[in-house]
């Protein structure tokens, strides 16, 4: 079963490359941007269960 998912992701990566699209858009991956010491921006996430000053889960 795992092989099917890996093959599907591989096809999506190749399509993203051929269409000059960012992989995070095609694959639905999260994008984490850290700005300095005080700010973090998380995009395309499916859900955050818990967060504190030292943990994001």
C-alpha cells in the first residue's frame, strides 16, 4: 500500500516540475517561515493540536 502513495507523490512532483509550480502547492505540503526570534508563519497546515512557547504539535 505504501508503494502506491509513494508513486502518486512521485507523479505529482514530476507534474509540478513540468508545470513550473511550487511543490508545496501540488503536494499540499506545509510551509514554515521563521522570521527572526519572535515570529513563525505556518501555511497550508491541516491542524495544530497544541502550541506553547517551546512546542508546536
